[in-house]
C-alpha cells in the first residue's frame, strides 16, 4: 500500500481520497476508522431536552412514523438524521442494517432465532427485539461471521 500526505496551509478542510483496484477488508477497515473519528456523538431529543449520545451506547435506531429514534439503556431519543445518513457515518464493524426501518449495534445483540418465513428475530441485551428482513439476513450473518464453514 502506498501512502501519500499533502500538507498545505491553504487547504480549508482535510480531504481523504483512496485510490484502489478493488474494495477489500483493509480498505473497509480504513473507512470504518475514519467514520469512527467523525461520529463521536449524536444529538437526540427527549421532550424539550437535547441529549448527547455516544454511538456505542445506542442499542439500535428505528423509525417511528417519519422520525428516527435512537434506543439506549436510558431511554429513546428522537434524531434529526435519517437512517441512511446514520448508516453512512456509523462504522460497519459495529452497526448493521436489519431492515428498511432498523439499524442495530452488533455489540448490543444478545441472541436471535430463525422465523418460519426466512427472517430472523434479534433479541437485544435490553430485552427489546426486532426482526431482520430476508433482504438483510445475509448481511447480518456476514457481520456476525456466521457464514464460516464448520471444521470436522
């Protein structure tokens, strides 16, 4: 891997560009590292109060009508961001899409069970549960490294 650094006081902001032949795990790790640096906190609203939330404390995000809600051990908070915007800034090593309306923190998952229609029911450490739609089952299995072949 070749690394170049161009320092110039005339630059107004830092810009990172990656040139690669193909996307691989090392490139994804770099992107996730950069995303993590960018998203140190998310602002959520509960009643009239604004709360500073750390992404690692959020169990999952889901939509309620037209609003995105962050669920933590301390309660639920309404966000101004859309789910697709959160998906772009949250590290994929910690957060995974479960459905069109849910993004989960992998570190807050307790267990899951298969449903009869090809979906998964995901249980969180908090006791909450959400469903993984068939579209996203492969992605969550990949994130949890469930597609590994068993030896023996």
